């Protein structure tokens, strides 16, 4: 692979660029592909402390100070933390009371998801100037396949640099980028020089780079899987690579083949353009436990508002409603119902949520948290059979 395709602006060989007409048609349709004779060029863009950075940008008094986006009350949770806060060990998903204990000077800011969504769309438009093959993972990160791109730029690194510069100029925010030949390594690369960094993992570097990584750094390895690997004496990518496929399948089931190939720097997953989310949901932890159906129903209505707001804004509808309930003793249950037709209105979603909630009362323990999610998602149908009915 010529260095120009990765580390500095330059051209690929004609053999690499001489892709088939079928492959070019797939690019036009927004699909990823493996070009004949060469590796793909994948970029992972990850905004730096996105929610907190937006708040610091919009409020100069917060700049340079430890900021947490989320609720400050006793049962609140940190949604995002600025880099100043992270120096004290504050991180997302941490209980607010723990975050405050770690950083007494921590400033809590209520989230403004409408603002974050608008800026995310602005960033998405920057991506779209370079490639139609964009796979958003959340409001603040996405994969881009730039193997063939709208600017005819041969260097993936140059594209990543251009995108980061445009994001900074147009939003006053910083982004980190990873460039590599597959999604697994591109994501690792974007995390390697955070914040405001860019790192490239070339095909020659890939296997060796993975060998030195602690397994907890592998995408998809959470605390439980990491603990299991540690018990099996698998601590690094090198240790993981030493295991047979059969061994990994025996201990990690369907995840076994992924770990086997990832340890070798191999990831054939394509970048899926405009991937539809599998589910959309919202939840709320209450300052005081709820003991009556009436109080829980009122609280559920506010959560339904958040879910339906996303559905309306994205023209997405679903067929499965799931209710999540966590009690004061931290016992958690879920209840679901799936219909044959899409749920088309907010009132219908609320009605179904209430139908799942009501049988749980009266409760022995107060309700600490409620959540609602909608799954089996698809674009809104233009025609429909009679409404999803509840049993009488």
C-alpha cells in the first residue's frame, strides 16, 4: 500500500482505482465495498466531550472549568463530562453524588438535546461533502468509508484532517479522528490521540498495534467480558491472538469469531450508510420513589414525550413497546408488547405504556426509575390497517 493512501497526500496505484462499474454503482447507492487490489479507507470521527464542549462553547464562564452535563440531584447521573472534570475521575454514567465527591468544584449543567442534535446535523453535513457512506453511531461519532469519495482525494488522512478543520471552523468544537483499513482499527485510532488528535493505523501497523492493547480496549469488551478474559489469562491482544477459534467460541459464544479476527487486525464489517437504529428510548430516575399508579402514569407521560419527539423528528415508527421499571431495592423488570402495525401517534404509545404499567400496581417497593423504549423500527408507513388495539 503506497504511503500516500494513509500518511500523506498522494495517489493509489491505477490497479486500486480501477474498480468495477458495479462497485461504483454501490458507492452511489451509499454502500461500502472492498476495492479490487487494495484495503478500504475508513475514518472514525469522535467529537471531544461533545455535550460538555457545547455547553462550554455557548457559555464562556464554563470554559476551563470542570463541567458535567446531567442532573445534580442525589439520584442524578452524569451524561457527559468535560476534560477538566475527567482529570478528577468524573466520567459519563457516574452517579452525580459520586462525581461531586470526586470533584467538589464540579458544575452541573442541564442537557440541551435539541442543541446537540442541531450541531450533530451540522457536522453530518460536513461528512456528506466527502462521502455518502456515513454510519452514525450517536450524535457525536460516526464511521465514514472514503475508499471512493466525492472529492477524489486519494489520502484518507488528508480527508480526516480536512473534516476536523471544517468542524473546528464551522462549530468551534474539536473532533478526534482515526484512520485505518477497517472499523475496528479506525475506532481504536480515534481514541489514541484524544482530545483533538488524529492517528493512522496502516495495514502494516494493524496486527502489531493490536497485540500491545489491553483487551479492555477492544470494542465490545465490557467489564464483565474483561473480567472473564482476565480469569482465562487473556490480558492483551497478543494473548487473545494465541487462542484458537474453538476456544474463543467455547468461552464467548457468538462473540468468539469477532475476538479471534479482531486480535489479528481483521474486521470485514462494512460501513452501513444511514443505519436505522434498533430502538429509541428514554428513562427517568426520580428524586422520590413513586408508590401510586397515578403518580407513575404522570411521570411516564413525560418520558413518552421524549421518545415521541425523536420519532417525529426522524420519521421513524416502531411496533414494540417496552416498559422498564426499577424499584427502590434496585430490582428491575421489563414488560413488552408487539403489534402487527406501527404505532403512529403519541397517544397510542402512551396508552400502550400505561397498559403495561397498570398491572404492576399496587407495589410493595416504591418505583425508583421508569423507562420506555420503542423498537422494531422502520420508516413511517404511509398506509395502515386499523389501530393497534388493546385487549378489553
